[in-house]
């Protein structure tokens, strides 16, 4: 029985040899690159323990067994058994297949089909390719020695020092160390997981290039992009085509035409229509350039910069030349104490019920205050408040009270001719459910007030001088004025009004500076020289934000 089995095995080997030498291998392969003009030399058999021939079944094939060694120019190939077609300059090797080219390329597998004319090696089953920078594992690999390019098409895994790359199809260049992978691509390391459909990867520089929708998950944040590059050593990235970077917990997201990300320094720079969404604090900030520091959650935004606050009711839209957002933590750095948002130069704000302009502005969650510096003006319907500085105290995003400091002026526009007016050194305005309820005016107070009878008809013009007075409002209209100190004044009948007495010396209705909608905040209108506030010792400018010079 043993002799019968040996005879059957020999016949099958001879039949396989006939198929190998007479036609292409039965294994599915991808056509190699054009090798016209390639230098061809002979495949040499250097060793075999047993050499057999069968002149009837396949007179051109040599059946080789035991310690088989081939050489083709600089490449040596080893196996346990082989079928060698010397006239066709090709062979088929089986079992413990091992190929070496110099000291940089090593190829292993269960079967090797090698054509010395085309210089293409086809390796099948348990394939492993190694060079100085990576290891490739697959079951079907073709390698063109003319170009140094190999490719797999039935799933493969690429390993380097830090990363594991998996895909259905892959191609690599042993010369340039550039690889290309498609179909279900994942690149994994201890620090991140990259998923995409098409990926180019340089095994020397450990840089991945992607040109299809891709996701990089690093645990606490996620990058979404369709075009860019990512360095797997330091987790730095250049992201193009409206890429997105967001926190895993969903609190914050950044979107931009391009984003430069550096994990080591925790710095992110965004260019071109950049948007930061702070979902926790319900604030959006966008501009043409954004610098964001993840280490302390701080950011600088410039170029058509706009902040949108939407925590309650209608959104507030604020524009400035530059925004700076800063976060302050406790001593251990794990708890946010408060945040600052600072706006610098040509600040304009719009909300349907309120509009504002100022040179600079600051909001702090530490005491829920919004402070406006240098020529601030606030409008609400037919009312205007201005001064050297205005501090607005908020309660759950609703105005609780406002403090107008220095050259305070309140105007209620009744029509194109008549206006209620009050000016003083400072003013404290108190609100109820967002509506102005009363205002205390303190120091060198002057007032012009038009009282009305029951049918809202003006009965005269009342002028008052005092050191302190209180204005009471009903339905956003002046209801009455109460003088809290010694005062003097005159009541003029409507028939005896003189135009020069109808307006305070510092009266000015700045309607032309007022933003009319959310888009108008980008168009700054400056005061004329004759409209400027008087110079005061208390007038100070807010310093501009300072940036690291490298940014």
C-alpha cells in the first residue's frame, strides 16, 4: 500500500509540473507593471538534495526535493521542494519558502511562483515580507523586482514599530517606502485609531496621507477629514477640505478649511472660515484664523471674527477684530473655575432686542459680567445708553443691572423732535425680566423730561439739575423722575419751547452707528471728531491680546 501511495504522489507531482511549465498558475494574480526592456538573466539552481525527471509526463520539468536553493542575480530563494522549468527560466517552490535580496528584503510563504523573464514573484499562503522599516502579512502577494513594487489583494496587515495597518488591497514601493491601501483601511496604535477607504503611508517617516473620508479617534478627541496627512510618531496632522476636530464628550468642535494639529504642544491652528462650537457654554466663535491651545482651553480668533451666544432666547451676534477666549482652572488643573471672552477693537453686537458698539469688550463667567470699554453705546428699541465704560451684570444670561461709569447719558427717543434725556457722572440701571425698571443717576445730574397726561399728550418740558435722581420706567417708557436730593428746575409749556433748550449739551442720538441686523455688525462706523466724549482721567483703553510670536 505504501508503494501505491508513493506512486500516486509522484504522478500528481509530475502533473503539477506539466501545468506549471505549460500555462499560467491557477492562483489569481494582478498583472505586473510593464517590464519591456528589463534586463533578463538566468535563474540558477544552486542546490537540491534530490533531482527527478519524467520524460513522459513533463520532459522540461525538474522535480527538486530537500534544501532547494535558487539564485536570480542578487536574489536568493529557498524551499523544501520545487518544480523547475529551466527553459522557461521559472520555477514553483513549496514549503518553508524563503527569499532574500541583500540585507534589506526578506520574503516568506508556503508557495512561490517565480518568473525570471518578467522578474515577478507570486507568493501565496502565510506570506510575510520584511524590510528595514516594516513587516507585511498577507495570503496573496505579488512582487515586481523591476520596479521594487509589491501588492496584495486578499487582505493584508502592515506592522511597524508603533502602528498596525490593515486593508483589503495594498501596494508598497520598497525604494521610496511609500505604501497605498484601499478598502476598509484601519491604522491603529496605542494612542489612536484611523479609519478610511484610501490611505498612503510612508514607512520611513511614519506619515499617513488620506484622500477619502477619514476618522482619527484618539480617545478624548476625534478628527474627521477627507484630505490631509497625519504623522503616527507624534500625532501631528495637517487637515484640509473642511476638516473637523471635536472632543469625544461632545462639548466642543472645531471646523475649518484647513487645520494644523500638534499633539505634543497641544496647539491647533485653523485657517479659512473656522468655527468653534462650544456646546457646553452655548457659544459659537468663527473667523478666518483661529489659534487654539488644548492644554488650557484658550483660543485667539481673527479675520471677520464673530461670536454667537445662544443660551437663552434670541442669539446675540458679536463682531470684533480679535477675540481671545481663556479658561481658568483650579490648582490641580482638573476643574474649570471660570472663563473669559475678550473682544478687541471695533466691537459691534446685535440681538433683536438690543444692539451694542464699543472699542473693546470682555465677558467673564467668574462674576457673570459683560464689560464694555471706550465709547460704549447700548440701544434697545427707542432707548440709548452710553458712557466711558459700561458693566452689565447678568443672571442666567439675562440682564440684572448695568453700571454706566463716566459721562453717562440716557436718551429715550419719543419722536424725531422730542427726547427724554438724563446725564450724570454715573448711572445704575436695574432690570426686571430683561426690561428696564429704574435707573439711578449720580453726580452732576441734568435731565430733560416730557411729562404726559392720561391720553399720552405732552404737557410740557421739565428741566432738572440735581446731584442724584431716579428714573422709573413702565413698558420701556419713562414713567416718572424722582429727585433724591436738593435740586432746581424749570417747567416749560409746550408753546414756549426753544430748540436750544430742548437738548442737553452732550446730547447725540447715534442711530447711524447702530447695527441693524446680524450682518451689519461687520461694517464699523466711527464717531466724528465732534462726537467724541470729553477726555477724562478715568478713561482707559483695554490692552490688546498678546500672542506667541511663532503664531
